C-alpha cells in the first residue's frame, strides 16, 4: 500500500533510503495503540530508528551522514508518517534541525563538529525547546520567559518549555532563553543529564499523543559560557525549507487513511448489497476525490522541494511558497482523512479501526507553524506589494 509514496522516489539511492523509512514505519505502527493510549514515545521504535542510522542521515557526507536533500527528507518523513504520524513528526524535528545547522551554519565550527560527531557515532537525538505557555509559538515573536543569568564563567538558567517532542528520549536539548547580560535571545546546547533538568509529564492532547511532547523544566541549571551556541541577532530570518517536514508528515497520515479506506470499501459488504461498498457510486466519488486531492498535495509539496534543492539561489525568496505549501497540504490532508471517515461511516469512530486516530492526529497539522492566518497575510502582502 506504499506505492503512492514510493512512486515519488526516483533513483537507487532514494529507494535504499526509502527502505529505512519503511522499516521504521512498520515498527512504529506495531506500537501505535500503546503509544497513543499512554501518550508515550516507544523505546523500541527509537531503537529501530537508531539501528537504521536515521538520526545521522541529514549530516553532510564528510561527517558520516548521507547529506539528505530536502526532497529525500520529505519522502522518508511521509513514509514514516504512514506508519505513525507522531513518530514522523517527532524524529522530523531532529533531522530538520541537523539539516539547518549543516546548511545555514549558525553555530561555530567547533560547536557543530562536536554535535555532528556524536550524532554520527552514537545516533544522538536533539530537538529545540522553544515554546512556552506564556509566549505561544516562537514564530509569533514572543520573548522567552526562560532566563539565563551570567555568573562569571557560567550561566544559570531557569524556565519551563512546552511542546518538547520526545522530551524523555532526547540526548540534548537546544534551549532558547533570554540572556540577561546580552539583552538578547540565545540558544544553549544542554546535555539531558545536566543537574536541574527534569521532564514534567503534562502531555495529554487529543491528537499526536505519541510525540510525548511533555514540558521541559530547568531549575538553576548551571552551564558553561561555551554551552551558548547561538545568539538570535537582529538579522531577518531566512526561509527554512526543512520545515516542510510538517506538511509531509500530515500528508503521510492522509495516505494511510486513504489506504485503509480503500481496503475497507473493497471488503465491507452489508447484507443490503450484492457487492462491496466500493461499487456504490457515492463511495467511488469519495475515493476519486481523495485521489485528486492527494495528487495536488503531492505535486505541490515535491515540486517545491525540488525547486529548493535545484535552485538554491532562489531560496531567500521562497518564504511565501514554503508557507503556502504548509497551508495547502495540511488542510488537504485533513480533508482526505474526513473523506476516509465518511467512507467508513460509523465504524470510523470505533477504536477497532485506525480512522479515528488519523482524524485526531491530522488536526494537529493546523496548529503547527506557520498558522493559516499568518500565511494568508503573508501571501496578501506579497500580492499587494508587487
């Protein structure tokens, strides 16, 4: 049932990488009931992720990685999401952050090489911890309430971060804080074993429960000044192609729902019919509608990724296009899952089927950045200023 996604792989290298994602997707699906019920990330799935060498794929080749292109990254993420969207979204943050650090080089050479060596040799997992209850999404521009106060050659950090995906499983946290002496926002690389760090089990959401995005609490965490790896600065932020892993994830959920809906339609035959419901006109109409919506979403997503990879000189101008992809694909994914639910009927609400989980999970895409209102205003501004 992976032909829809596999059709976008174009060469032997991509087929080889795709197989890694397929193994992870299969493992993730095997634990989906438990992780969804308990709002936990599976230790066994993480073990397989590391065995497949997935965390190091976006490292440059000379650091021991595969130097993933954006196109390849999205292809693999979509496949993993077909197994479990929560797993895909969680590990997608790590892969994307490593891609950003490799390409944009916001850190010093020594800082990046230290982390890259650990990822290559130990399959270390990292994620940024930026969101806070009082500020909401960092994309809205709020200043962190987490503060770093300098004391000679150390910084003392206090604060609480929300939405920290895989919080208990991360090896390092890249934590944003307001730096008192610099009067600016900075990022600290913090080892998970650093004294003063704990994970507060707060994650109890409707969808994407398996991301285990619990709160990260920092209480008088003492760090070296060398742990300050990045200062925000005043420069205008550049477009980030790697964030397309978000729509790729929700598109994978939609493909899984489409596959299950087709299987259901082919096999379900109520005693009022002489054929399975796949022969009923309104069911066939819904399947056809799912297909053309997915075709549109796939073409928009992967055409944009190819442009990012093949025309790097245009990347600085691609912000509105990247944002439009996120808006279009996540909304389309929600529409496809809704159609799958309509095909399944009342059975789609049953825990015996996966449809209700797809329905809950795909809604989360509407709340990942950039949000629809921000995208629409960006596109309107671009149109009015041309």
